[in-house]
């Protein structure tokens, strides 16, 4: 089996040399190619393909995102890691769509870089379902390692809707799922405060002291939260370690969530804007329509007579909202039946 071929694209030769050295000292065998531009990277790609593309966003000529788009056409199975200084939300969004494994910001920690490379090459050539399963397993192992290191009872990664994405450990005495809605209310409040403080990606940290259990909650991006559960009194002793781990989680776990399709590139500002839109919609009466089961429709159609239905439609046409004139745009009983909205009875 040939060594994985890695193309590094960066105008800063010091960065390229550092990444090359990290790969060479990792104990693995790679074929490494350095290029200073996207155009040269595409030329190298046409010569020998690529297993992993490591690129900066800002390049002379085509950008890193444009390079990824063109590389996907030539090598659909190739994986990518972006190494950059200060990526925009738009760039992160597009990178997510292109299946980027990790977004590493400069200066880069060697451990984070090699971890991302290892995951990317394990996923190379696998379809979306297998890749997602690999990443989910990575997240689960990460949580288990953190649980063991901290001596926690359990660790959970939850999304903004309060659903558990991945969990490690068990707690029987407290029903965490009952507490999730309240935890997510606290999470949403933290995101709003981050927005007011002009913090694009929240880095919030909360501690809840309980009688039997203590909870820590830390944001992982703007869409997920890490929940760590300790037995009462043990949690307070670990505040420093938990804070350190949660900061690391914000970097390590988000890249994995991209690959399993969980993470959406959301900022504090955009999440706050979405919440305001939902509230405005509710105030304007735009509540979601309640779904009616087909069996209920069948039952109603069999028990309502034509005369009764005609009276109803006439009355509804006269007073659609309880007051006001007739609305000519509303359907009559016959029109509704012709459109198949009402079941035709046997006596018709």
C-alpha cells in the first residue's frame, strides 16, 4: 500500500516547513508536497492525486475555498484541513459544505494538527455514512477520555434543541433528560450575552451545584454544549480542570461535528437573530400548523353531512376571523370537494 499523499498549500514557508516536519516526526510515512499557491496545488493534484489537502484560506490567485472546490471535482474522496489565521463565518460555512475535516487557527498546536491528520486519513475514501460513524466514534472516545481523566460520573454532548448527540457514562439517580430543557435555556442565555459582548463564537462556562450531583456546562461553538456530571462536592474541586478541558473541546469537537453533519456554522449574533425572528413570528400569530392524523380526517368525513358541511363553509366564508366581510377567495364546499379536500360520500 502506497504512502498517503499530502499536499500543503501556504505562502508562508515557515508554516509549510513546520507542518512538514510535524508529519515527518509523527512516525508515519507520507508523500509530502509543498506549494505556495492554489494553481500549483491543482497541477500537483493532476500529476499524482491527493489523499489530504492542507491549505490556507488566503492565497495568491485562487483562494483556499476555490482550491477546495476544484480539488473536489478532481478527487472527490480527498479530505481537507484548513490552516488559517482568522476565518470568516462565510468561509467556515462553505468549508463545512465541502467536508473539511478540521479548521485549525494559527499558531497551530502540533497535537491538534496530527490528530486532525490522523482522523482525515482514516476517513479517506469512505462514504458519508462510514465517515460520520468514524467521527461519532472519535467524539465518544474523546468524552470517555475526559470522563476518566476528570473522575466524572458522565459526560454528554448536546445540541441546541436539547438532544443528546453523544454520551459517555451513566447516571441513574438524576434524570438528565428532564434537566436538558433548563440547561439549554441557560445555554441560549449565554449565547445572547456573548452576542451583546460582540463575541462571535461563545466560550461560556457554567457550574450548577446540586444536592446529589453537580453539573458543568460549557459551550462548544454556538450550537452545542458539553455537560459534565460529578457527584456532589466532587465537582467543585475540578473547576480548573473542567475549564481547561472545555476550552480544548471547543476546538477538538467542533471539527468532528462538521463531519457527522451535526455542526452548523452559527455565531452568537446569527443565533440571537434567529431567536428574535421566532419570537416575532409567534407574536404575529404564525404558529406552526398542528398536524392532523389521517384517521381523524376519515372519521370527520364520515360523520359530517353535506348540509352540515355546507352550512359550516358558508359561515366560515362570512366570518373568517369572527368579524368582517365575506372573503371571495375562500373555498365553497363544492370547490373543496372537487379539489379532493373532502371525501365524496356514497349518496352524492
